[in-house]
């Protein structure tokens, strides 16, 4: 007989559902209680605002502003020129009528005032002489002074001794000082000629000491010089000139050749040589059989020109004019020299319109030229050599005490010129970028030779050159697209 396990009594489904709901209700109540008693959490919020709206570019697509760099460079160039032009006005407004100015860097004009107007150049005239002398005579040319006579016999010269001038403008002796504010230098001493006679054993001269200046004509002064030009300024001069024609300090002879002979006679007598005759003047006889006993030579022409341009030596300038005529045309005359100067300038294509030449020194008030002529000399074939001969501002020569402390000091080379109511300056000076700037400033008018008038203009000129070129940097942003 099979036995069955007794079944347990069952749990109603409703009771089970109740048991499931009760814990959920209890949990929900607890959560609500806790949530009600806990403070709410703190929240940090970062807000990023969108950028403000930008204006749309209004520059047209094909506008040049779309490529601003070339525009900025052009604007800067115009501003640079405007700034420089303003400085030019500051200079030129002080230049009166009848005066002229020209500044140029190579072929570029930098400042021009009436550069084709005729002006009196004063000693700027010497620049023409120096430039042409370099071309016609040559930088290495020397001037020779000779003693010629019949051959000596047992220490005796049988006849006259000729002191033959070769155009040396700076023959000097130790006993006669130069009275000028800027004394001559690079000179040629005459004493060695007398010493050479002693070396030859000459003890006696049975004749005269004859000064021979026949290499040049006998025009001892330029005819257009006024009476205010004295022997201290220039003349009388000839191919034989010793101590600028002085016989003694401050005493000038009428004939430079006889004066030179008198000076040489004293030199040989002081060396124990007896002279039977006296001092005389005249050319050597054409049929005389003469020999050269002794000679002295000057320093090379470049050194003579340094003396000319640093001291503004008037006699040197006038003698060089005649030497130019002698070498170029076979005529030792002022006119032959001046004609050669004009012809040489024309060959160099230097402007000669308005050019009137009456002497070499610039002492004549009849001389006329233009600033265009003067400035062009510094673009001529001899320009570099000419610059090297000039005095330096604030350093030497006639510029030693000029433009001290200015832009020009130690940098500008130039020739000065001064007459009553005339003041001139012409030369060259490096600009800020080291470009050589050539210039001429010639003032003609009442009181322009007064430092109170010309000095400020010279200083402005130097400042203008020293600042060239004024450079305004391009501002690309200023012309960029909008």
C-alpha cells in the first residue's frame, strides 16, 4: 500500500503581494525623509559668450588694399621725401636773391636754388684752376728753377748768371716770413741753389745775377683787380717769384724777377761767392751758349694744389693759370690759361653757361659762374683727386675754425670764398648712408660775408646733408584691408 506525504497548507497570493509592497513603502519613506533633511548640492556654472560680431570687410575684393605692402612702401617713400623737403625749405628760405645753391648725390638733385644764376664766386674760382691743372699739367708735375751760365773756369763764371723761373709759386727763403693769415706750406727752398754753386767750387761771378721770368708774359697783375687788392693779397707775380715778391718782410719790389735776383745775390754773397755785378732782370739771350749749373724742383703738383686750396693762395692760383696756358697752348698768359680752363670744362660737359673768367684767384669781381658749374666739378674726371686736396671742416686750412661741433666737422671737405658781400662754400660730404653729396652754396648780397649771416646757413646745409636720406618706415597695418 502506497503511503502519500501530507501536503502543507498554501499561502494566499494576496498575502505575498502585501509582503512585497510594505518594504518598498518603508524605503520610499526613509528616502523622502533623508532627502528632505539634506541641503541641496552647490553647482558652479561657466558660461562662454560668443565673440561679438565683427564687421565684414568692406574693402572691395579687387582693391589695392588687398595687397597693402607696396602701398605702405609708397606712402612711406612719399612721407620720407616730404620730411626731407621740409628741411630743404628751412635751408633755402635763408638764401636771398642773387645767390645760388645746388646739392646732388651722384645724378640726383637734392636741393636747388637758382643754380643757373650768375654769381661772383670769390675764391671758389680756385676750384676751376685746381681741377684743370690736374688734367692739363698732371698730378706728378713739378716746377723747376735753374741757374744757367757759361761754364765756370777755375771757379770763375765768366759773365752773367741767369736765375730761370719755371713757374714755381712757392719759392721761399728762410729769412722772409709769410705775412698772410694762412702761410704757405709745401714750399721750395731757394738756398740749395746757392749751396750747389759752392759745391761746384764757384768763388766768383764776373757779371750780374739776372732774374729770368720769360716763361710767362710780363702782366704782373690781373687788369680787373680793383685798387683794394694790394701786394699782400697778390702780385706782382711772374714765372720767377720768391717770397711772393718781397725783398724784405713787408717790402715788395716792382718787378718780381729783379726782386728774386736780389734775394739770390744775397744768398751767394753770404756763402763767400763774389759777384762783380748786381741784380738785374731780363730773358736769356737767344744765341747764348748756357749750361745748367744747379736746379731745385718743387714738390709734385698735388702738394702745390693742397697748399693752394688750404691757404687760398692767390699768387699760386694766378701762376697756375699761366702754366696751364704755357703747357696747353705754348703761351704763358692769363688769357691762354683761362681759355684752356673753359675748353676743358666744356670737354668734361661741365655747364659753362654764364661763365666769365677774368683771373684764377677769384679776386676779380668781374668773374661770374653758376652753382651748376661748381657742383659739376665734383662729377668730372678729376673729381676724386680734387676732393682729396680740400681742407676738412673743423680740422685744417681755411676751414680749421669753421663748422666746429656741427655735422660737418671732420666729414665735409670744401673750398671757401670771401670778398666783401660774397661768401662761398663748395665741396663734398657723406650723407647718413655714406652717399657722397656734392654741393655749392654761393651767397652774393649785403653783409653775407658776416658770420652772423652765412654761418647759420652753412650749419643748416651740413645738417641737411648729414640727415639724408630721411627714412619713414612703411606702416602696412595703416593701409591693410578694412
